[in-house]
C-alpha cells in the first residue's frame, strides 16, 4: 500500500471521528441546554402495594413520558423512580424523583367482644387469637390487663397489636375464664330430633345451571368409593380431587388414599378433573416444594381444570410468622409452578378470609360460601356452595361447586 492511500485512509478516519465527536457534542449541548419544566406533586408518600405509575406523582411536565410504567410498591422505604421523557423541543431527557413507600394499615386482631377459656388452661392466648399484619411478619401482640386462668371470672382486658411502622390496633374484650361443664348425658334425648336436611345435587342443577355455568363436586378419601358412571348420569360436569397433603408444617407428604382411584375413575368417565392440595406451607420455598411434589403425582393423568392452593390454617395462623402479603405471595409462588408447566391455577378460600386477609392474587378465586346467594364482592371463577350435598354415586355428603365459564 503506497503512502497516498494510507494518507487518504487516515484522513477519512479522522473525518469520521470528528463527525461523530461533533454529533456527540451537539447532542450533549442540546441536552445540557434543554428546557426542563417538571413540577412534582406535594405528597410523594405512597401506600404499600398501591397500584401507581410514574405519571401519578407528576403535576406538570413540558413534554411526554416515554414509558409510563407501573411502580413496584412491594417494599417499604425510599425508592428512586427513573424515567425518560421527550420535551417540547423533541429532546429525550432522563429524569428521576424519590418516593417514600409507607404502611399506614393497622394490624388485624381476629377477636370479638369476648373470648372464653376453661379454668387451668395453659396461657396460649397470644397464640390462639389471630394477630396479623399486611406487611409485618411478626407484629407485636400483647394482652394488657390482669387476669388469672386458674380463677373462674370475667376479666376486662385489651388486646394490643403493633406493627413495625407504628400502626396500632387495640381491642377491648371480656376474657371469660369458666369452670368445665359437667356432662349430664341423662338429659340428652335426641330421639325426637329431626335429621338435618341435605342439599340435593339435582336442586343445585335446577337453581344454578345456565348456559354460562357448570355444576360439579370436589372429593377426597372422605367420600369413600365413588361410582363415576353414576356421577356422570347425575349430571356432574367436573370434579376437583384432593391429591394429598403434608403431615403438618414441614411434615412428610402423603398421597390421598383414594387419589389414584378417583382420578382414574374421572378420566375414564370423561369427567373434567381439577386438583386441590391442602397446604401447611410457611414460606415461598416450602410452597414451591409442595407444587413440585404435586407435579410428580399428576403427570400420568389428564388434568383439564385448575390446580388449587388450599390453605386453611387460621386457628394457628400466628405460628406461621407470615404477613398477609407473605401469605398471598406464597400462594402465587405455588401456583406459578403450575403456570410454568401449562396448568391453570386457582386460590381456594372462604368469603371471610378473602374479605379480611388475602390480598389481591394473580390467579382466579375458588370461593367457599355456604349460602344460596353470596354477598362476596370480589371476582371468582368457582363457587363452593355447600358441603352437605347428596348425589348418586357417593354415599357420604359432598361439596357441590358452580363453575362460571
């Protein structure tokens, strides 16, 4: 290569470098001299788990935000919100502001105006009375006032719960310490007591079956031997089957003794199947472990309907050290495992706990509410309408469910 060619190449490289540098300098100068007129709102505090986006905290701006994204408010404290916007001179600029994510919701104390225990009871009131919080895994729970569990009497006391954000709930209640009742079996004559009226599956079909609903049941080993052909003839359109559970918190897994028979029977009768698992999970990790165990049990069978997370440990909730957010996040983690394997997910719970404890979940709801017309205001995909159902093919009582298409 001769010197002339080399000089030309060098000259071109230098020219390109100068051109790029000039463009960069021009952009730099434009950005540095750009007109920025942004007015933030006075209150930059936002409640934990609020559904907010970048623009919600901007009073005015001389341009348009490039991506008005949803802000993650799942953690308390200061959070820097970075965003880009194009001003009125068509210059893209980077800006930011700082939010303070706070929790102003007081803990929940599940307690009425009175609470009764027997004389000599072990002092486990703080364990037995549900005390939980939306964010704090371990709110401070205490009973203020004097009482004696060894002396029958009624005591005026206060249950106080305090979370780490300083939110306080106080409930006055009467602690009744009672002597055990004497058993007087001679007066218990049940000969004239009428047996309870059961809910007929055919009546649920008559009253709730439409073009937009299906009527089904859920079963476990407690229903004994099930005749699925009779269920089919009776009009059962789907069935949820218990796969199993664990023997307490972090206990060993067990397969429902009728699971294999039930799912084979339902598959052979061409009745669509869903699955439910009674969980004692106390962390995301244990919930995911539960889900993986379930996958192994159902892999050889046809499961068309959702897999439900059934968590009902309310009588000893305090032992789990879970906030309501932690509980809901745990359920989502369980159900995410099935979503990743192309199964559907479902959260099962009663109206009482859906209204008061569960936070908004990523999955549809299976509502348990044993009334003829539910007052639950949330959205739900399935409704467990009774637990005293009678249907041909099952000798025991059975839960009856309505599915909304």
